């Protein structure tokens, strides 16, 4: 799971049009970061979900690091200068005996851990 850090501040400070541009740029960054055959989509609000098929935690960590790097390069021009973006990411690997909803809950908990640790990072979910 990928969440834009401090997105409400972007909307409140620069308006919803710039917020929408940030979401489009983030979607593009995520598409650029995942591997061929992976799936990514907007999950809701400023959250996105990436499903990395046949990926272990090491491969997922590589994609997460790439997503962080590509997201940091986003620079949206505004009259006051530039709006930049960072993201927080929660990574979970589906355990064979759990539902996908359980996996998503663990990824969401890892996402909140990444935010708690200072944002602009990823955290791995515990099994």
C-alpha cells in the first residue's frame, strides 16, 4: 500500500487542482516503479495499491525503494515555486493460509508504521 505524505496540506495550500495533479503524477510514478505484469491502482483518496505477483519480500522491497525514489522526483510547478511529494509504503506478503483482506490489513498496518517512523519510507508487515 502506498500513501501520499501530507496530501491534505497540498490540497489545502495549493488547491484541489494541484492535488489532482499530484495524484496523477503519483500514479505515473507507481506505474514506472512496478515490474511488468504487476498491477497497481488507486485504492481511495491518496492511497494506492500495488499487487506484485510472484514476488517475495526482497523483490517487494526493491519495488518499494524504487517507488520512494521516483516519487521524490515529482515536482509540480505552482506560483509559489514547486510542490514535491513523498510517500509512505506498507509491504505485506500473502501467507498461504490468509485471505487477501488479511494481507491488505497487514500492509495497511505496515503503512501506518512507516508513517509513525517519520514518513518517506517503507515498512514490512510481520507475518
